[in-house]
C-alpha cells in the first residue's frame, strides 16, 4: 500500500460511518482479506485483496481483517512486523502504522492470528452478523459451527447471531455511488488507460509487415505500468482480425496484418480502481470502406446510448437504445433478412419481415450477444444491484458504468456475405452519471475514425 494522506483517511472513516448507520442494532460486520492463491508449486497468483476491505480501509495487505460493531467499535487484525519474514516477503505496514492510518488506538489493532478467536468472543453479544458468505466455504463452515456451538449454550447468559446478512447489502449499495476519493482514483485509472490505448493505436502502424498480439499487449501493459498502474483491472484482450469475434479471447498468439482491425479491451487498475476501455482500430492506420461502415454503426449506437444517460434512466433503457441503432444498421446491411437458429443437429431458418420482429425475437443476438453496460469501480464488473423490485433500477448521480456495444461476424457465419466474416468491433467507454446527464471519463481515448487515422 502506498502512503495515505490524512485527507484520504477521512474518506475511509466516513465510509465506515455510513456503513454503521445502516447496520442493525447489536450487529457486527466482519471482513477479512482472502488468502493468496497458489498458482503452482511454491508460487502464487499476483495478490489482490477484497474490494470491500479496500473500500472501508484502503489497506491492501493479506492476513488482514476487521470486525466493525454497530456501536462504532472497530477492531483490526493485521500482520505483525517480523524482520526475518519481511526479508523474504517485503515489508508490511504493521500495527502501529495501521492504527495511525485508521485513527485507532493501538489496543484495537491485533495480530491476525487472533482474528477467529476474537470473533468467536464477539459473536456472543451479537444479534446480527454481516459478512460476505459464499466466498470462502471453509470460513462459512467454521463460522456456522461457532454460531451453532453458541446456540447449544443457550441456557447460559450468552447471545448469538440469529440472522446472517450478506455484507454486500450494506457495502455494495454504498460502493455504487462514488465519492470524491473513488472518483479521484477512477479518473487516474482511466487517464492511464486512455493514454496507453492512444499510444498503442499510433504504435502499430509503424510496422507495415504487421505486429503480433503479444507485442501489442506488452506495449500496452508496459505503458500502464510506466504511468503508475499497480495492476491490470482484468486480463487484457488483444485480438487481431477474426480473433476479435471471440468475446473473451485471451490467447494472444495471433498476428495483425496491416489491413486487419485490432480489438483491444484492456484497463489499468490504480489504487484498486478499475478502468475498462475497448478500442478497435486498423493495425496499419487506415480503415477499409467496409470496416469504416461497420465501425461507424457501432460508434453511432454507442453515442446514442451515451447521449441518453441521465439520472432516472436505466441500464436496460441504455441497452435497448444501442440495440435499436445496431438493428437498424444491420437491417440496412441486409444481414437480418435470413437468420439461422441452430439446434443440436438442425438449423431452422427465419425470414423476419420487420425490425420489430428482429428485436422481439432477439435475432440480433447472432451479431450482438452481450449486454451494453456494467457498473465499474473497485471491481471491473462492479457490485450493486441492477434490479430493484424486479425492475431495472434507475441510474443515480455518482454511479459509474460502461457503455460497450459491439458487432461480431464470426468467420464461420457462411450465411452472411464473405466480406463481413471475421470482423469484430467493440467500442467501450466509462461513464459517470452527473446531476443532469453524464461525463465520459474516457473521453481522451480516441474513437472517431478520423481521429484514429490521424494519430501520429
Ligand atoms: N473487460 C471486461 C468487460 O468489458 O466487461
Ligand atoms: Mn466492460
Ligand atoms: Mn472491457
């Protein structure tokens, strides 16, 4: 963790206060950092802590946990300083610094090895427990066992939680509305990514003989790091030519010829905050006429969706706007007149007679098979409920999400004209809902075809 300023510490404190205000009387909120995950013998995956813990404390270490009580008392559990261990694994913050950062008396900061024992004690005077069950089966079973043991002692003067509520019910709703500290870090993450995408778009055209996906990925990620990103927000997708029609393509073994489009979906993580940008551009710097037409259609759908954003509208409305524009364009291209429906050993052909039918029967999903938006924050697919009372929830000021329409024409679609096959295009920006509209956080990342072609 980098050093935190006093001003930053006050945000974490305010977030904890907001959580406390939502907690039931006599309740505890319990969070702990996940254990590092073994990759293979003696090595682990790069460590990333729990986003909820980051949100409430700003502390990113493993072997770290908190017990926050509804009366405001906070107990923290962390790694103690140990010169011998730190020689191998690097320095940890230690209890003194953590107490200082959280504004706690030292007596409330304990060694992480005491976490479970302390929790068992505190459960005895607690009616409601908030914690993120379902994530760690061992902990779930341990804590249910502890609560069961307490129940069996019901004749003694001890209490025990009779309800367990997912901590997300409180924390994820708070995380959905970004405060100024969230926005400071998010803006930094998107600025890093926007610049890196622009540089990559200019870089590939230096190679008239083409460039490998692996090199493009390395260039982009080097640029993220150079600008201060601490990690990737998610595994980068760098897909040349027909690989762009594979939605979660991560193989990175392909090669872009200068006439190919390259789809790059990649974002830096900064202080735990994700950015999420997709750009699709010609490796050689010039779109072909058909590439330009399809690109312009996706961009038109994206812009129509963005211009509708304001408080009160839902992500479902935004999706439908993008779908409508894409369908109109696909219809004009003549690609929606003959639609196959693939069964196990059968193909049924449909011949829609109107755009309404295409939308109603969702035939467009052949070419646009994903949703348009997801929330963005500490997690790339951020937390928060998308539906309330079974209806799409209205957007509110301070929410951040993506708008990312695309069109994909897989190479094996032999029922569409050959020139479309193998083209995949997605354009993705990160959007902040404002008082009366929105701000495109990723506006510095080029996306007009003229601006891409003119990059130097
Ligand atoms: N990069 C993941 C997504 O766009 O949803
Ligand atoms: Mn996305
Ligand atoms: Mn993305």
